[in-house]
C-alpha cells in the first residue's frame, strides 16, 4: 500500500491540475483577455476620438479642430471685477465648421473694418509709444484733454500707469472691457484726483449750472472725430465683492508679463530688459459674447451700470436709459432713444463708500 501511495497522490494532483486548467485560472492569455475587455471601456470614454475607423476625412478634421479648440478655451483668464468669465468661444461660438468660417470671412469683406480706415494724424506719434491708445477725450472748459487706452485682456492695467507705461498714481483714462461701435455705449474710467486732473473735473457736473454750460463733450476714436451732448449725471455705488483688489491686479499683471517673457524665449530673443508695451499682450477678442448677461438678468433694479457696456439689445438699452433718468441729478432736456450712441464717464465719488459719479452723453456728430 505504501508503494502505491505516491501513485495515488500523483493521480489526484493531476486531476486537480486538469480542473484548474479547464477553468482557465492559470493561463496568462485568459487574464490578458479579461484585462483588455475591462480597459477597452475606459479607453473608449476617455478618448472618444482615438478610434477613427470608418470616419470620413471631414469628420476627422472636425474632431481634431474640436480638440484644439477645447485646449485653447481652457487657457482663458478671468473677467474684470473678479468675475469669472466664460470663454467667448464657449458661450457663443461652440463648435464651428469650415462653412461658418467661410461665411464670416465673406461678411467681413463686404464692409471695411475701422482698422482699414486711415488713423487720424494726432495719433501717429502716440501709437509708437503705446499701441493700446484707442481714442482721445476732451471737454471744453475743463482740464480733461488726454488719450484713452483700451486693454480688454486686463481692463485696469493702466489704472496706475501713465500712457508710456511708467508708474503714475493718476493713471490713464481707460475703456471698459467690452467695447464695439454696435454696442451703443463707450464706458470710460478715470481717477478723481484731488488736484483736479484725471476725472477730477467731473465732480463739477453734479451742479446743473456747470453741466448745462459744459454740455458738449468730444471723444474721438483713432479714425474719426465725435461729438456728444450731456444727457444725465447720477450717483451710484460699486458692490464690495465686485471690486478688483490690488492683489488681483498684481497677479493678473504678472500672468501677462510671464506670458510675454515666454513668447520672447520662443522667438529666441530672451532679454533682461523690461518688457515694452508693444511686447505685452493686452488684447482680447470677446467676439459677440455678452459676458455680463447673467449679471444683467439678475440686476433686479440695483442698476449696476458697469455691467451695461453692451447695449446692442433694445431691452438692455431701454433699461439702462430709464434707470439713468430715475437717478439723474437734474434734467438736461436731452432725450435718448433706441439707436443713439452713448458715452459714459465714471469716476470715484465720496458721498458713500465705493461711490461713483457718472456722466452720460449722447452722440450728436
């Protein structure tokens, strides 16, 4: 019996091994198959465009364009006043086809853009100093007679900078982040300086005797001279949480400078010299997006005038005008109707915390 025991044990072991092999638990090929089935589902959901079998050339191109667009949109920054802005492309453009691009190109060629018009001679030398100069504001009988800049990527960049980019407490007059002719409103900010410079002279408009005798304002773009007539003057207040802090501004400035330095290196021209204004990228194309649509819809009578830079919608225009009329310090006798172009000047006022004095005029020439 003892001699047969090893044979019996060997037979039993062979039977057990055969059963295990039948179940497939010791075959690495079987484990590999299960693994492939499991991770195939994950790969499909994580990279839907990886499998292009059966896709047409057009579909492949659109997929790649969509991937690049998503990557570009993720690099957008924040909106002024500390509001997080959706990318203009996210909100309005969505996924574009080549047909849409061709249509846009044809439309733009039908009518020349302002950039194709000759620049007024007065700006020739100034643009060599600052490429962001976009207009000139002058009010007869006041000290206001100076250039206005437009930097939509960082609206407040010149808040404490002179037009040449040097540090200056007075800063430079600047246009709000959204600005186009068909928006029917140009909102310009400036400091209320105690020495009367900047927008210090605007405080006199709180008196009807001054306003009515200084009712003509001039705001020229790079391409044409424009004249406006005083419509109304009113007081307002900026909500605390919507103010940009010094820390916010410093962080934003550093981001822009870092991007510009990185571009220098990419072009093979790194330098220890300070960045020039021409090297800074302060432009941003917001397209047709009304980035303050939500704030407008939630305004509920608070009338946060600083969100109403885009008045291309008639309801927004009338809401803006009617609220100004309700708050106007005096009657100028000037009427504003849908289709008029407005000029809005905003500066600090000390009647309340974060107070503002706003002067609004209607274009007449």
